[in-house]
C-alpha cells in the first residue's frame, strides 16, 4: 500500500510539472503570456475592476519590450492597450494604441523576477507605482499597484499561460 501511495504522489508531481509553462526568457521571467485570475486579485474599487484580463509581454528586439494588454473592462468594453519600452529608466508612452498618451511609464527590471515601473502625468508628476514579481516556480505573477492620493492598493494576480 505504501508503494502505490508513493507512485500516486510521484504521478501527481509529474503531472503538475508537465502542466507548468516554461518562461520564454530566463533573464526576464516577466515575459510570456499571462491571464488575470480574478478570484485571487483585489481591487480598491470593485465596480471598476476588469471582468477579464491578460498580458502578453515579449522582447521585440533592439532592446524593446512590448506589453499587449487585453481583456474586458468593468463596463463590458474591450481592453486594448500596448506599451513599448526599455528597462533603462527612460519614459515611454503609457499606451501606443492612442494618438496622444496621457501618461508615460519608466521601467526597471530589478532582477529576472522583479519589475518596478512608475507612471507620470504630462506635468511629470508621479501618478502611480507598480511592482510585478514572478513566483519561484515561474507560474504566478502578482502586480501591486499603488496610486498617489489613495491608501488602497490593487493586487492583480496573473497565471502563466
């Protein structure tokens, strides 16, 4: 009986490892396809929380990282946002899908599993700060959003796809 239990546990562990999605770039674990897990996420204002969300983050070459953000907003409208940036601390438009971005973002990859970024308005004032960290197994990525003038923080939890 002990043998069959050990075989069962080994089988479950093997199956769990087989289901894990390998990060595409070990030097930047933030890259990849991510899906928002609403049940694990917390939003300061539930009325404005998205109904669904995803991120596709990839290296476009020439030192540029692209983030494609999609999903469904609280009002049922589609979310379509794209960022293009470098992890050099410079400021880049917060959304390249619109003709005039209202904010800029500066990005810093602290280590392969930690990305810090800051949003600025057109007057160069910080409007919000963000922290993305990838779990040790590379499968979960919480994003903590801190907004200037608010005490509450949004915590979005993403699962690698």
